C-alpha cells in the first residue's frame, strides 16, 4: 500500500492577506518558516522514502526542510503545481465575494462547474493529479511518500486518492497553511 503524507507549505504573505495564490510563486514568510520548522520537528520520527514537491517556492522550501532531516533529495514535480486560478490570482477572497458574488457563490456550491478566466478547471487539475498518483503507485507500490503542495491542490489530491466526489469548500482552504495528513492509497 502506498502511504502519502500530504504536507501544506507554511504561511506566505499572500496567505496572511487572504489572497488567492493559485499558481503564483510565493516564498515562505518568517512566520511560515517557523511553522515549517515546527512541523518538521513534529514529523521527525515518521519514516519517509521520498519527498515530492510542487514547483512553487513555499512548497520547495517546506519540502527541503522536511527532506534535509532525512538526508533525502526533493523531487520537484510540475504535475503538483497548484490549481491555476488565472485572473483570480492575487485578488483577496473578500474582493471576490464582494465584487463577483455570483462567481463566489458558484465556486462555493459547485466549484467543478467554473473556470477562472485564464485558469484551469478542477477537472483538468483532477486529471493531472490522477495521472501523477497512478505513476507514483506504479513506481512506488509500498513506499511512504511526502507530497508538499498548497491548497486547493491538496484537496484535489485527497479527492483523487480517496476516490471521493466531495471536494469541500475551496474558499475556506485557500489560505490554509502548514499541517499535514496521512492517506493510504491501495494498490489496484
């Protein structure tokens, strides 16, 4: 069985400002670095075989600290890039709620039905994640692997790994940082 440790990168300035990051490349801020250091200490006894990271700086910084403790190399995977939010990137969630209430509500109630202008759909990201996880499962059937990715892609990975249909509130998780969870993916 493949065991996945899903790790959220630490806090960025955009997270503190409740801005939509999407695929923007943001580094950890000072508070985020402290969060990651605490997470690394809390996970010190967990055995990992591999550490994969999203290409964004906050994820790579987080993954490097996690891998360093175990003398592992980080594998940056372009398929783990965050959901591209297109023209929504950089806007605050409050701006979206106030200036585009219909879009805000639609994204809340049925996020798979909408594509941000210049962005990608959840379906496209879901397909990308499914291919990535299938490849991981073929290559590393019984491994324990950390995937360091930002929200909302982490929620999409969980959705695919658990073969679920419920994605949850993507506005709510947009600025969720730090933390981790374990998921087991059975071999098919």
